[in-house]
C-alpha cells in the first residue's frame, strides 16, 4: 500500500530546495498538485517546522531555509551619523555606505560612497554642514550631473530626499533590506558599478544570509522598482528562490 504523504511532509518537500518562499506560493503549489489543506493546519505545521529549525522567519508571510541572519557592519557610518545627530538632533535621516557591503564586491572599488536620506527641506543645511567638516558632499545629483562633476573620492557623501519606509523614523542606520534596494537605484543614478556587479552583490547576500523579504519588497514598492527588484532576484543563478 502506498504511504500517504502528510501535509507536513508536503511542506518539507516543497521547501527543502528553496532559499525563500512565501506562504501564498505554498498555497498555490498545493492547489496545483491537488493537496487539500486548511489554512489553520498549514500555519500550524509552518510553526512546528520553525520550532524544529527546518525553516526560519523571513518577514511577513515569508520563510527561509537559511539559518544565519545577515549582520550588517555599522562601523563605517558610525562617525558620520554621530556627527549629524550632534548638529541636527531632531532630524530624521537614514545612512549607509558601500563600505558596509564591501565583502560582497567582486571588484572592490577604490573609494566608498556614503548615502544620507533626509527631509528635502534640510538637505542644503546638511550639505553645508558636512562640507564644513571636510566631506565631499553632493546634493541629490541627477545622472547627467554625476557624469559632469561628481567625483567619487575619499569621504564622498551623496544626499537624497527621504523615502518613506516601515523603518522607525529614528532608524539612522539603514537596514540591509533598504540598502539592497537603494543600491539598485544608485547604481543607475551614480554609476557606482555595472549592473552585473550590482546583481552579484544582491544575490550573494540573499543566497547566503537570511534577510527580511517582506521589508525589502515593501520598500522597493515605495521606490517604484518592486518588479525590477523581483526580476533581479529571480534571475540569480541557482537560487531556487520564489518571489511574489
């Protein structure tokens, strides 16, 4: 007699070769193969598999088989953030640097670039302040301007208008989910690197370390590049990653 496969075993078979998956993907898969299930039972088994460390949380509705979470090095931006907070204690801003992800570059750049996102009404004051403190600072340069006069040298800071996200307003240290989306945007705007290098960085991070997929795609949607971000993630080689 053929052994009946339990719902839990179906989940294991579905997830075992995937880095990430969404619960909606799992529901769709069960519908396609004709497996009956109740949402309550499905969630119960997902909970049990998390308790057994077979899968892990990866954001709202997202799961991953990758155990280690991405740990972001904040040291490269600590000094700059402290400087800004001391001068503008009430300013909400977010900051990150390409130096924070230098371990994932294939071709290490000669100079790193720091990005600060803040209320557009404060950007000029911020630019003047940072320039007075010997930072090579540019105020929201467009691509045409970058090609003409932006020089990516030591202590280069690019200021951009703040983009809303689910991060707390006092989250000065940008999270990796935000950085990956911004990296894609800035690669186009500032010619940080070629697009192939950008894709390798993103894929190397998401395939080796667990991040919050829900946060990343929420922010990508606010930046109006969710589809591009999804396509870039889906095109990574040997990912076995499913995305909404």
